[in-house]
C-alpha cells in the first residue's frame, strides 16, 4: 500500500472516522483515492466492511 501512496496511519484514520460515523463509506474511499473494487480489497484486509 505504501507504493500506492497510502500509509497504514492514513488508512487507520479513515477507518476510524468511518466506524465512528463521522464520514460515509464513499467519503472514506474518496479520501483514500480508491475505487470501490480496490477499496473493498484493501479495506477488507483491515477488517473494514461496508455496512448497509
């Protein structure tokens, strides 16, 4: 992920904001500059899943 410009710290900040309800899943993906498919793959490794 570092090679894609994403640090683990930034992913954790975005994950935390999403799980606290501060941002939506879409905003989290936007802030990480990820497509839905890439976001699903990367974030599932960090135990972050889209909740309906």
